[in-house]
C-alpha cells in the first residue's frame, strides 16, 4: 500500500502553481496612481451548495461515475477577479464503496458579464482524498483543477450555476497493483448560491 511520503509528495508543479496563485492575488489588489473615474461593484461573497457527477477514473480505465454534494464560496477581489474555495464529498455509486473528497482554493476570472449571465474560468489547487474500494485504505494527493462555467442570476441575491471541472492528481500513480497513471476525475457540477 501507500507510505505517508508517497501519498503526500509535493513536486515542482505544486510550487509553481502556488506561486502563480499568490502572484494573481497580489496583482489584483495592486493600485495605480490614477484616481478611478467610477467605482465598480464592491467586494461580494457568494456561498452555496452543489451536486457533482464526476468520472472517478479509478480503478485504471474505469468509467464509473461518483455522485455527491459539496459547498463553495466565491469572494470577488476586483471586477474580473475573485477567489473560490470548494469542498466536495463524492460517495454515491462508487466502485465497491470507493469515495473521493477534495478541498480546493484558487483564482477565478470573470470571462464576460451581462446583467444576468456571468461566464467564468478558474484554476483551483488543494488536496484530494481517495478511499479505495472495500475501504481497505486511503491516500491523500495534491490536486490541480482547471474548470469553466457560468453563473445565472435568478434573483437579486440568488444565482444558479453550472460548470465543468477537470482534475489532475499528480502522485496518485503510486497506487499499489495499478498501472502508473495519474487520476483525472472530471465532470459536471450544478449548484445554487446566496450573496451576503
């Protein structure tokens, strides 16, 4: 099975991703010397829940889908840049009780904006936990998760959203009795959020 060093190994891609995230956050808060001619929208916080349907990609070559629920929070830093944090628990329909959890955070860029529709793209990083079939063991891995979707405003303080996310789990190739490959869970997420 896995040793603790194998399941939590952090490589150069992790450090480069973290450096990119910090640079994006600090760049968004930098101010120029020119006085703005108008004020944009104030910082906002959206908190919501979601349903996720994800292709697990474990065991190798599996087409098994995992279903589950999650929560997320979006905080806007500037007009076209924000931060998203996600937590997800996928436990239904797993291969012999397989489960996946992930806890992610990262920048979210607003691609365009209309009165009701707001497309976005994001790059989240964090940790994922895989509980192996028959609950024989589990492993914790670094996760890199690009995604894109859209928010649709249905009321002043309510949105519904849908997006597609493709995760990369570097280091997950150390799973015993499996071919060397990374897990790449991917799927569709739909949810609803409230603005505070």
